[in-house]
C-alpha cells in the first residue's frame, strides 16, 4: 500500500480502525505504555489508546483486505506475547535486555558494531514496558552506557552487538 492519507502529529491519538502507514506509535492505558510499534500497524478498538510517537500517516481500514487485517492481528498478538515473556524475566536487567533485543529485532537497523533502534522511547516508557521504575531504568542504562553496551540519544538507542 502506498503511503497516503491523513497526517497525525506527534503525541496525537490515532483513531481505531486505522492503518498506520508511516510512523511509530505507543499503545497506552492510562499512564502505562503497553507496547510500541512501527508502521505498518493496524489500530483496533480496545481498552487502550494509540498515540503517535512521531508524526504518522494513517488511512482507513476500509482500504484493507481481510488478509491484511488478519496479518496485522497476528503481528499484534506476537508483540503481546513478547511483552509477556519480557516481563517474566527475574531481574530488571534481564527484562530490559529482552525488551531491547525484541525491539531491535523488530525495528532496529544494523549499523557498525551493533543495532540502532530509532524509536524515541523515554525512560518512563521503558520502565512501563518492563514493570519497574524510571529510576531503576536510569541506573541500569547508566551502567550499560559506562560499559559501552548502549548509547542513548534523543531519537533512539544504539545497542552494541
């Protein structure tokens, strides 16, 4: 499908029954980030809202075939399963490692010496995704930065190979 349709600004809510053609979103319930995803992604109605992390381009689900809708539902279920596995790890470090590995595998770009994850995730977003506090994520990331395992920037995270 060609990127066309309505433009949604960063931090705006994306309506249900939309296809995110370009951009990145967060699935949010209250102040809790449930998941993050990049286009293409189908936004289904649910007890959460989908918020644009950056400006997004969306189109109506009416433009999709039944097969495309089914594929998007499978992708959403796989993403949820990964979140459950990531949150089951015994330590915060292990949960963060699994989360970053999952996000890097799904959305990362291979670069010299590692993977760049171009998702603008804040510490509180990561904390929400792994079930801990922002302070704990900050401590773990500070240790990982000192050891050279990661480099964090405003537009994403570089993860050493």
